[in-house]
């Protein structure tokens, strides 16, 4: 009889504890929803999608506003495709370390091993240095950011290949999307597979990221959002046409917030790469001086307010302000996608972190 009473007590305790946790999660979601709605309104963002997972399961996923204002098409977190901009680098980084894990390339090998016809610079530099923005390759000049010219990734090298390095590799950090254009050719040559096909066959399909693909300009992509910007008078209008296909590895993929959750969970619990390969992604690179860049391979490396690890990447493009946050200890992933240029994405990212990370 005593054993039965004890069992009933423990079951009741477990039920009350589970109920308490459920109520706490509901409260967090309610708070997050209220903040997101206010954020959308205050910043005049046409459309936004937010998804959050915990321990591999989506606990909150919601669309706000419109993917197309004129047609009143509402945002759907599992369907609406946004430009993810520089989060593309994180996706490409997974392909790099997958190839390294299969010994098809070496991260600390010279770039010229894989692209021997790339113009010789004053200094040699490695795959890892390019991936960590410490190789000295330049970023955009002038209006290159809104270049609307159809090119292959190899043709795209012509935009920057004759520019000198900005500094001796390893001596400084300087963010470069063009470096990732170069890395897409490395992946293509090392794998002997066209870059976009490699990403589809070895990254997106295995992770069931079926809504992640290249942002093909001028094509009919029915689930792709429109891309908006604000005018000087705060009106919301369509952004200029831009072709991101040649720089897809660094800023040219489109995706859904739920697809990015699947990707983020791969970084927490690897299934298509070895764990040691994953660790290469999130190991901060060091300058020659010994100073940390707080950037690994396609990921910013930081900490939460409680000192636990945080891996992240933001993105900004024409009609896109995006953020991916990964918290490995808490096993939480947060993805936030919008269809407006230059929205203050870190503001909502910080609030979501405050709400969901205990």
C-alpha cells in the first residue's frame, strides 16, 4: 500500500511539473508573439517568419504580415521563401567541412590547390582563411551589391579576381562575400560536382530542406516573397532587381524559417557530418597576433548572457534582413526572416534570445 501511495505521489508530481513547464512555454510564446507583432508594426515590415525549436522539435513557428502586399499573400513559415542573404555562408560552410571530413579537400590547403588558375597574389592563403574572412579578399565596391547581371559562379570571380589582397592573410579580419564566391568554386572543383547540385544532393535533401534553393532572378518561383525597401519618406516599395546567382554561396539562397531550423539542429546534433567536422565550423579563428576573430567557418561565435555558447549569422540584402541563432547547450534554434531591407534584425534577435534562453 505504501508503494502504491508513493507511486501515485510521484505520478502527480511529474504531472504537475510537466504542466508547469507547459505553462511556462506558453507564456514565453505569448510574450514572443506580442513583441514580434509590435516589432513588425514599428518597423513597417511587410512580412516576417519566425521559427523556434527546442531539443529538435519546433515549439513555435509563425508567419506575420504579407509575402506579397499587392496580392495580400500571407507569410507561411513552412512555405514562404525569403532571401536569407549571408546566412547562405553558414549553409555553404557545412558543405566545406563535409568535404573535409571525407578527405576531398583540406581546410588548411592553399586555395590554389583547388583553383590553380586564380590570379596569383602577393601572398598565398588557405581555404580556412577565406572562410574566416582573414585572407584579405575584398568585399563589395560601389554598386556591386545591387549588380543585376546573370553570371555563373566561375564568371562571377571576374568581378574581384584581379583586385589585390587588402592585407597579408592572417594579419586582420575583413568581412568578404566574394571570398565565399571563391569557396563555391573550391567546393565545385574538389567534389567534381556543380556547386548547386552538390548543395542539393549532399546538404539540402539529406536535411529535408526542401524549400531551400538558389534565388533565380527573373524566374517564376511561386512561394518566393517579394522584396521590399523603405524610401526616404518611409514608404514601402519594391527593391531594385538584383542577381545573386553568381554569389549564391555567400548570399544567394532562399529558404523558409522552418528549413533553417532543420539546418540549425544539424549544427547541434550532426547527422550528415562527423562531430569533429562540425567542431571546425565553430572554432574561432585566430589572427597572427593571437587575437580571436570570434568567427569560425561561416559562423559568428559568441556567448549568451549566462555564458553558454551561441553560434549565429545574420544576413542583409535587397528585400532581406535575416538572423539564425543556435544555442547548443540549451538545444534551441531560432530563425527570423523578413522581406525588408535594413530592418533592425538584431533588435528582435536579442529579444527572442532573452525570452527563450533561460
